[in-house]
């Protein structure tokens, strides 16, 4: 009955039914004119084909033909640019439609893939959610932290320098910042680099004297680190403490060689909430930021991790759980987590890794009054 049918393109061209023969009541054949099919709509990631022709006598067989023709048209159009590139560059094609006629190939390139790997199973795991890295903060996440010591160190430094003591809301604001950054940008005690270094060094000396060099794991932290080591997940450590102080602390609790990367105050210019520390750690791990999971204990960490396009697990060590709701996952102890939880966090749906295929579906109950008008010939009936 139907002699020809054209395909629908992503440029919203409406398909047209070609000339065909049909019989009237008297049994005579009549030539029917063109029938225009309603346009298709893109809704999010789904290509929706309006089936408003259902009310004018077009049954399911014709709709199946239409879907098949649309799929063939989409595939043909996706690779039509290859033939267009063979034309001379100076060939005049007339007016420009302003539409990019060179879509990307399918499937899209996966940024996590590494063609140099000879093992296809390793490549598959790398492109999946099994390829991830862990970035830990030090105090309040892996080891116990006493927030009062940090406040006391700033108060003692202000007395030594003859400055007004910082109020509580200021000390909360400078949490996670580098000492130089806090002194120059928030406290405004000095501007010269030499003065900044001197005050920052003195502040660290005061803090270490108050802390006493005693370090111990938080409950569940050592067990979780052992699980990551068992599954060969790379671990990075970031902190705004000086490198010498951090290395002494790592040696004191006996976890030398656990961290693949250590980022300290000397390696970055700014602390939290700037994402510089986490971005630099991901770069040293040679991981994509989207495949790194940050473990912290403050909203500044959550903000910095999200700015770096990383997922964040917040540990409720000094803040209650309800204050850390912006994190992707909140726990009280790290041993509450499993590798499956980390893989679920790394199972992302991002434009950098390509979009899923378009799904074609029909709107079965379409209102004829609201749909695109259908131009038909009276002889069609």
C-alpha cells in the first residue's frame, strides 16, 4: 500500500508519506496526496515520536515502519558528513543553515580509557567504576583532632603579635586555610611575604607544642585504609600542615608507605575552600578528577571537592551529620563504608564520558488538538 516513506532527521524535518493507492467505498482506486507526519521532539535524552496519527486511522504497523525509517535516517545522517568532506573546500553550497553537520561518532570517546593497556579486562575496569582513587584529609578523618588546640594557637599568636584576638566566627572561617592565607586575607595581620612566613611558622610551632606530638587513629580509620590497600586503590593524603610535621606524624603511627601521594602546605598556594589541593593530588595520582573520592570532615572540604568535580564523603567527627548534608555521603566512622559504596560513587554519568543512547518511544495518548496539524487529502477517507 505504501510505496515510499522518508526518514526523520535530527534537524526536525517532518517525514512525508509518498503517493500511494487506496480504494474508496465503490472499490475504485484513487491517488492520495502527501500526508505530513507530525514533527518529533527531543525530551531530555529521549527522542519522542508523536503518534497523533492514531486518531486518523494509522495503525501500529505503520508506526513500526516509521520507527524503522527514523532509525535508518538517524544512522545515515550521523555519518553523512564523511561524504560531505570529500567535496572540494571551495565548493559553494549556497546558504548556510547554521547547524553543525558533523556529529561525534558513536560510541563517544571515554576519557578514562587507556589504549596502551594490553589487557582488555583492565581497560574495561578502567572505563567502569572500578578505577578510582581516594584522597584523605589528615586531622579529623584518619586521626583524632582537637579543634580547641587550633583556636588556642591563634589566640596565643595574636597576643605575641599584639593583635586583637580573632572571634569565634573568624576562627571557623579560616578552618582548612593555609596559615599565610588566613593571616593575609582574613585576619589582615600582615602583607609582606617575610612577615607572613614568620607568623605562619610561629603559629605551627605553637600548635605542635600544644598538641604534644601524640597521634592516634580515629575508630574504624585504620581498618578502612587496610581495605583500600587490599583492593589496590591508590591513596593520597592532603593537609595544610608543613611536610616535615606531616611526615613525623605518619611515622609516629606507623603507616609509612601507605600513601602514594602526599600534598602539604608547601605544594599549593591556597587552602580550602579552594580546590587546588585536591586537583594537584589527582594530577599526581594520574587520575581524572571525576574518578577521585575525597574524604573530609567539614563543609569547606565538601565545597572544594565539588568545585574540583570530585565526590565527597564527609566524616561527622567535629560537625553533626545534619550540617554535612551537602556531601555525597555522610558517615560517623570510615569502617561503615565498603568498596561497593565507593564504586557506586564513582559510577558517574557525566558529559566527559559520553551520553547514553537516545531512546525512542511513542506518546500513545496524544491529543489531536494540541499536536501538530496533519495535512491530508479528503480522498484519503
